[in-house]
C-alpha cells in the first residue's frame, strides 16, 4: 500500500503522483471503523426528520400569552393546550413543550383574573354597604 506524499511544489504537474492515496480520516493509516463516518450524499440526512409540530400547541401558547392583554383568551389557551397534548400523544407529533407552556401560563393567568374579579366584587360590596356617617334625611 502506497502512502500519501506531500509534493515539494504545488504547481508540479506530476502531482498527485501515480498511485498516491488521499489520506482520509484517520491520517494514521488505520482503516475507518464501520459506521464511524457516514458518507454525505446529496439529499442524505444524518438524522431522521423531526415530527411536525401540532398546530393546537402553537395556538395554546399564543392564546395563553395573549391572555395578558385580553384576559379572556387565557382559559381558551389552557383548554387548547390540554387538547393539543392528547393529540400529540395519539399522533406522535411534536410540540408537547409548547402545549404544556400554554396550559401553565393559561391557568396561572386565569387564576389571577379570578382573584382580580373577586377583589373588585369585595370592594364594591364593601363600598355599597358602608355607612358614610352623614345622612341627608
């Protein structure tokens, strides 16, 4: 087996020399282990393609985050997140993290909305039932 030799002059017309081999990898001359280096062909993907992302998972996160401004879309986002997670398990799609984030953000914002409404109701009831101490009767 003939080894690779570096020519003295790159413009030398005899380079590469007859019978010279490309060093390849590893350079030590050892053969490449089976399965070590995958050949790269046009259109060859070394990893399997990722599954498509569930559309409801994206909608769940968007609706939950929009709930910060609208206050009504947060529970919608949480419910969409539950539906999306079920579809992801059944269909093998991607987007489970998006659906989970939609559920968490949606229910937290819904809980905060319920607390704010309860606070306003209590303040209004207290204001209506309070006596001012002065009467015009």
